[in-house]
C-alpha cells in the first residue's frame, strides 16, 4: 500500500510540475507576444484611430482591421497588466515601423497622437473655404448646412459677414474633431494677426477701423500675388481713398457679380451697380471679398511711399505703376493692347 501511495504522490507531483511548466510556458509565450513579437502589420506606416472611450475589444478590432493579428485576450491581459484604461489617450496614432503590442500601448498612454491638417489658401472666398472644410473626411461636419449667420453665431463673431474673417493658414486637428473648432481657430487667428498689423499701421491712413483695413487688404490680396508689388498696390488704393476717387478694382466688381460672372469681365459688368462695384461707387465695399494673408494686411497698413494712382499688369506677374491718367493709358497701350 505504501508503494502505491508513493507512486501516486510522485504522479501528482509530476502532473503539478507539468502544469507549472505549461503555465510558465504559456505565460512566457504571452509575454513574448506582448513585449517582443511584432504585431505584423502588412505595410508601414499604419495609422490607428483610438476613439474616445474605446476599450480592449475596440482596440483589438482596430489593430486587426489594419492588418495585425492579435487575440482579444492578449489585449485584455495587457490592459490589466498596465492597470486598466485610465490614462490612455484617444486620437490618431501613426506606427512607422514594426513594433510590439507593448510599444504600441506605450504610445497610446503617452498621447503622442498624429494630427490631420487642412490648408486654407490666401485669397480664397468663404465659399471656397467652406467647401474645403466640408469635404475633409476626418472632420465632424457640424456646420454643414448652417447659414452664414448661424455659423457666425457659432464662432462668436459679431461682423456682418464671414467673408475675410478666416485666416489662411495650415491648421492641425485630431480626427473626429468638430469643424466648429476649426472655424473658431481660423477666426481667432485672423483677429490676432489683424490686431498685430493694426498696431503697426503708419499714421494718417484713410482707414478708421481694423475691419476697414481687412476689407482693403482683401482687395490687395486679389489684385496681386507678387510680394514685391503688394505694398505699392496697397499704396495706389490708399492714395485713391485719400482723394475720394473710385477704387476701380476688377476683383471687387467680380465678387459683386457672384455666380453671374462667367470668367469674362465685360464693360456691361463695370456699369452694373452693386455694393461691390468700385467702378460705380466710391469708398470701400461693405465687406472683404476674400481672405487676405499676413503680407497683404501688413502691406495695407504700411503701404509704399508713392504718389501712384494707377497700375496695370505687365503680363509677367509684375505691374506698371503710374502717377497720372495719361501715363497709365500709355502703360495700358503698351502692356494690355500690345502697342509700342
């Protein structure tokens, strides 16, 4: 009997030992999958989107959807090992090279998110800007369908029009962010840049408010894309305002035509009165006609020292400036009518 008991005891010890070895092996394998093994994405870089409030299953599904092969139990175990989900940051994460699950989770807890971006271009109208924002796939489109007045209220703007209020720049955001926040950021940035430029203005400008400067800067933005001519173009319009002359700007007139403009500005257009037709009305139009950049704002508030009242495009991107109408007519004849 004693021999049978001894044999049984040895078997139990052996089984326990095998169990311990097996458990140790499983634990070692699990640790290897967690700490060492590459997750095995098909291509790099790969972007992982962690939604706000996502748990282990959602993260497992996102990893596997992007080409990894990781079991849900391993991700659950990994989160328990790390003390739970507290401290994990939602957002978009980019993985540039093979990494282990531990390395990826380190990234999620560190909050080293990857941002998307959108670029608003100098000289764009609010219609172009809204179209650009509306079509971005990584924004939550909470403003789509809002009227301009409703959108102004959402961003806290008191101006009469959204035109010109959104600063042209590149903006970064986390995927899924509301487009309202993007509009607010662009609006605040324009106010900041405009205030800075207004503080640097030269004395005795015929501009009473920063908003009037914004209106004129939008015209300067549309009249030239050449940096070296910008302050001289601004000076022409400032000189005209001082003399109470009509600005006679094609871009303002085109803006007033709206969808009626087919790309060909005709004499009849110049004679058709609208609030934006600066061939029929003196002074500034009622609102900006586009979003001016920093250079146009500074040029408007610090125009060149010149007595020029006219300019005409030379055809190479530059402009010819004239102090009087006869000289301007000669320049038009030379550069626009191709007469020598």
